[in-house]
C-alpha cells in the first residue's frame, strides 16, 4: 500500500477524534505523488469538520467534488469516512445531501452502481468470514430509499450515521480487526472514485491496482467451472446452465455427458413445438400390420421415460441433457411430472400415467434417483418462454459468463482488444436485463488477426446489428454503434 493508504488505515482503526481534520488532511495529501498523480489533487476537496464533543452531528471526513462550496451541504459523489466512538470508522461512497450534481453522469450510469456492488460482493467473500462486512445499494440515485433495516440492525453501533445519512449512502464497508481488509476496501473504493474522475494510480501501483480490480471485477461476471456444475448435479440432480450466447453452455454440457458420465445419457433439444407427449409420453401412430388397418395409435415413451428406462438397468448416474430448455413451455411439457423433480424427496414419489407404457413403468412412473437432468438456456433469446417460479424452485441455476481467460489464451491481438472494449461497453452502460445479452468468448476465439476479422464481421457484427434493430440495447445505442463502426473498419 502507499503511504497515504497506510495513514488512512491507521486513522480508521484509531478510535479517536483527536486532531481529526489535521490527520485527514495529512492522509489525503499523502495519496498524491505516491498512489495517484499530483494532478489528481484537483478533482477532490476535503470536508472534515471537527465535531469533538458534539452530540448534534455525525463526525465524518469526505472527499467531495471541488466545485462544491467550502461549507454547508454538498452534492455529487464522495468518498466518506464516518466516525463512531469506540469503533473503527465506517467507510463508503455517498451522495451529498444537496443532490446528484455535479456527478449526475457518473451516478446515473449503470456501470458505476454495478462496480460498487461488485466491490462489496468481493469484500464480503474475501474478508467477511461468513458475515456481512459490506453493503451496496442497487441504485445509488434513489436517495429516497434508506439503507435496509437488516444492515441498520446488524451495524447498530453506527445508528447515528444511518439516522442522518442512511438515505444517501450507497456503498459501505465495516472494518473488522483485519487491517488488510480495510486496506483492500480503501484501494477498491478510492481507485474507483478517482478513475471515475479520470485518474488511475501511478505506474508503480498499476500491478496492485490491477490485482485488486481483477478480484472484484470477477464478481461482475463470476466464473462457474465444470467441476462446479458436476457438484451441483451431484447435490441437486436437476441443473440449468444459463448465460449469454457464445459462453460455451452446450459445449460444457456435452463434455460433461461424454467425459464425466461416460456417455451414459443422451442430448435432446427443445423447440416451440415440443410437447408433453414428446417429453413424457403419449399416443403415437404406428404402422398397422394387418391388411386394411392403415395407421393405428399406441403409447410411446417420451425423452424422460426413455431416460428413466435406460437408468433403471444400472446404478450409474444417467444424464439427460436438454439443450435450449426454455425454447418450449416447460411447465406444460412437464405436466404432473413436475412432482417428481425434487432432488431429495422426503418419501418415494410417483405419478399415474394415462396410458400403459410397458415395462418397467406400466401406468405408474417413478423417476430413478440416478437420473440427472442438465438443461442449457440462452438468456439473450427474448422470443421464448420464461421459466416460471414453480420450475425454478426445482432446478439449480448456474450462470456462465464471457471469460477473459479463454480469450487471452485462444484469441488474437485484435480479438482480445475487441472483447475488452465490448465488455467495457456492456459493463458501463447496460441495464441488468441487457447485460444478459453480452456476447460470449466463443465469438472472439481466433488464431490470428485475419481469422478474427472474418469471425467478428460475419458472426459478431450481425448479432450486434440485430440487437440494435430489435431495440435490445436502446439504452446505449450510440456506444454500440460506435463499436460497430470500429469493428467494421478493422
């Protein structure tokens, strides 16, 4: 850490208001020329009123936009240290009580809120020890919404802060005895604040900046590995892989079927015409053998009954992979069989069937415990049915996101740059709903730049053009058009 961050950690854990303003001035000044460039001094001003012995307010030190007045209320984004007697200082990001100005553009951009939430998620996982040490508001601009009741109860030692400023705080870290956690929170929050104002850490701190950023950035698009999916299948039996196009959902499912289930299973694909009869079973025409009878109808097993019949002959786990599982109305397709989709039922479950499907079921169906179901679902397909809550409750969901590691390992210089720039556009500008559209890493795999140009123009560019035509990226159409123009010029 830099000298300035060390001083801030000492101040936060000191437990005293002695020389409050002077110590904050010294810590802030020490940040420039050490971690941040000297020119960054012009983008913040310190507000640290000395409230020693006062019961009327909440002692704080705030790094605010310099366009604010020297005293009184202020507006815009700020980094704030809140003092509570006998406890470490609470640190966080706050909107001044005067309103969003002069930082409306920063605070209103989805990417800012998304990054603050990712930082807090990372701090909880890294330093929470099973508890919650960080919290972030979904939408920082909603200054009419206070910090949630559970946070105020859990962090009751800061009740004066929440009573006075609970509606304007939007990202908080509660220090523990782990000073490394405090330093990490300071690095992440201050780096973000200064970056939003146009300044990154100095070159000698770039490695630390990138390391911290990569850790919390991983919470934006968390990686779910094949081992994680296998563990879910073992625990829950019924799993759906969901994610944007090109993230390798089908590829992973097929690899799992081939390598981890030794091909004991099958792959099927759902589409809008898939029916209950296709999946469970029903009457189907069969060619009559007797003269003059023509076609007749007989019970025919669907995908699930066939899977159950195959699984019955072995104790080995059997995998039914359903590709594009949400392209059909899953509730109708499952019908009464949804009753069987419980990973750990308290008692044996079976359902009556309308027809006799022969051995081993007859007209009663029980799903063998060694049947596992793995569905894949494209979150970018807006033309298909959503999976309803009754079905969601019975499946475990795992999300696959675009992987920078895959592109770094298997992409060309051009495709790596194209990937980074497109991801940045989605992270900064997409709503949570539109983020599900971000193209996956498979669009950027190329052995050289010539191959990358062909792939990007013939696969990625048409997809992004369609997003624009359908209005899916209307909230950030201009950045997307600019990216398309750049892509077309390569």
